């Protein structure tokens, strides 16, 4: 039987989602907890792999187990067993062929920027104390919709078959001294969101114009785009699946 597990985590202490040979990861901690509680070697497959220091308020993973599970009871036990920076929101049974990574229809990320010194938030948002032109940054967001190939924002030497991504929404909002970038797509390339945000910050600072984004994207060259903003301001916040993956109660 296949189960989905819905998680959230503070990524500060972890070297990303995916298991690493020499560093602690969220996947490793969750796998060990599940294996201990279910008394069986459990492997989990996540919807994607967040980089070191990136947070997730919603991430799904799937695992297989031969016996029936009391989902609510296991959720409670896992939350008691896991460290305080990883939380399980729910566990539910899905169809045997359901896949946490390949069945995802879209993923949404937030990137948070503080424009004033914030002593309570410096670990969880990028501090930019120079004025940013939000209007220009949102003009640049509109340009993203015109393209599919985002190789210019991808980490180099990445093993992918295509650099195409279907961006469904991208926009900036502001509340007091806090800016937030929201972006939704069917898939993302490695480091893509952080590279887009770095480029947008350069536009907001007046170092380049929004229209320059056309040339940057057409170049397919990572060195043409902006810097990669720090990981601690990035949050995976939503993953959407077709309703049909769930098993009826």
C-alpha cells in the first residue's frame, strides 16, 4: 500500500531535503523516524529536493508499507518522535501508482525580503536595506510568462532533459517593510527561484532594466542572470495534485 505524508520543516539545521552522504537532511530524519515507529525499513520519495537552508510549509512524500496504518495515530507519534523543526501535518492512503514527485501538477514558492533591519526575522528573510522599485520588479515578472526555457536561471552541470518550465504566476507584494515574491510553476530547475529573485533585486536596485530580462532569458547563460539570493528566505509553500490520486474511504 502507498501512503502520502504531508510535512513542514524549518530548513535552517538541514542540508536540504535529499539524503546526503556526509550531512544531515530532512529526508534522512523522517525515514529513520518512520522506520523506527513502523518497525520496518521505510524509504520515502519527496515531491522535490529543497536546497540546504530552504524551508517548506508544505511538502509531500510517499512511502510504501504492507499493513494498514492508523493515519491519525501515526501522525501523532511521528510528531512526538521528530525534532521540533519538522512537523507532520497528515498521512493518507493513495493509489499504488501515485507518485509524490511525478504526479505534482504545480509547486508554489515564496521568497521573503526585509527592507528594514529586523532582529526577529534575519534568519528567515533576506535583508535588503536599499530602496527597491517594486513596480519595475513586477514588470519583470510579466516577462517571465512569455518564456518556457529558463536555462539562464538553472544551476550549471544539472542533469535534466529539459529546461522548460510553465510559470503559472509570478508577482511581488509588499506589507510594511516586508516584500514577498510568489511564483508557481509545473516544475522548477535547481536554484531557479533564487536566481530569478537575485535578478529581480538587481532590477529593483536599478542595476538593470526589466526589459533586460528578454536578453538574459534568450542567452540561456547562467552568468547573464543575477546573483543567487540566500537560501534562508526561500519557502516551498504549496504543492497541488490531482484529486484522483487519493483512495476513497
